[in-house]
């Protein structure tokens, strides 16, 4: 299996194996791979001649230094999982220096307001960091198709916007959320939960499903009050936000408009570990 830790070497390799008639599929990750990541790789393998995965814990997208320090780094087991899935997958696992060349700062982006909602409100600078690294990685890998999980739905919309504005020839493809048996959305951060917290965290998706049911007959304010009430009564869980927003603009709903697609978004702290999830309401 080919593993590269320097962008110049990866670029040279991709240049030597690909041609105008071949496509590169790309799955950017921060490692600690789970079934959700593997499903993105499978989608890429099915639809491209080459598949590249990046494993890079990007410092500029972390607004909380403790979150960055504690983010799981499991390169060896990640590589084993990739090799088991398909040894032809090309791995790019660069150092911070190789990517940022001594200047570990974000570029500033205008994502037409998508960046000011939800995660953008609670994680200042986060989407500038995501935009910076994804743009950098797209320039290095030059994929035809790039795969992102819908758990980070706001990130998915922002990457699509970045590609559109920068006119990059990359198709950004959103893939369905993978869930544990109890409904908890798969996330690298789940590794930091105790077994009990992981079991209890089923409440997040359960509440989203109940919110979806209620949204059929109740207004958004009442649904949000219900969700707040649920988490007020779950010890150890702290609701950061629950929002019902328009899928296209990510702006909070003011009134239900026929024909618009709505989605609920949630962020919850479980003993300082931040979990997010989302559900389509249509
Ligand atoms: O979703 C992630 O894991 C990260 O935000 C990404 C897209 C790999 C950029 O660092």
C-alpha cells in the first residue's frame, strides 16, 4: 500500500499514475476511522480509478486547544483498516509543517453567510480552518470527486460553496450518516466517551427523531422547547444548540414554507466531549 507524508511526493505519484482519462476520488479525514469513513471510501472506490484518503488533524479548524490536543490520533490502526478494505487506496498523512510550511494560519473565506450559522457561531474561525485545509488538499490531490459525510452537513454545504466560488473542478458528494446500533452518529470523538456515555448518547438521535415527528404538527419554537426540556433532564448532557434551518441557506426557520427542505441540527456536550448530529425533516 502507498502511504505518503509529503505533498510533493504524493503529487508526483498521482501525476505518474493518472491521466486525462482517469479520475481520482478523494476522502479527506482527520483519522480515527470508523464505518462512516469506510463507507465514503467504498463510494469512491466504486466510482473512480484511484482513491486517495488524507489523514490530517488540521490545527486551524480547532477553536478549542484541549479538543485539538485530545483528538484521537490512531494512524497505525487507520492504515490497517484501509489496507483491509482495499490495498490500492493511496494514503496521504502529512505533518503540520508539510501542509502549512511554518505558517499555521487560516485564510479568511466568505461562504455567503453559511459560515455564520450554528457551528460557525459556536466555533469561531472553524470554517476558515476547514476551507483552508480542504482547498489546500484539493489543490494537492486534484480529485474529480470528493466525499464528505452528511453528519457535518454545514461543512458539506460550505465545501460545496467554496468549490463553486473558487471554480474548482471538483464534484463534492455528500454521503449518508452511519450510526451505531443505538442510533448514535458515528464520530471519531465517540472514542473518547465511556461505554456508559456512549450508551446514554442514544438520547441525541432519539430526540432528533421525536423532533422530526413533532415538526409535522408543531411550530419550530415548540419543537425547540421540547428538545431543551429533554436535555435539561438528562444528567451529564448539556445542549449547546438545537436549530431547525433551511437546508440550502442554513438560516433558522421563521415560518414553514411549502416546498422548502428543512433540517434539524444539534450540538451536545457529554462530559466536555462535543457531539453533533442532524436529521432531514422532509
Ligand atoms: O470532517 C473532517 O474530518 C474535517 O473537517 C476535514 C473535512 C477532513 C477537514 O479537516
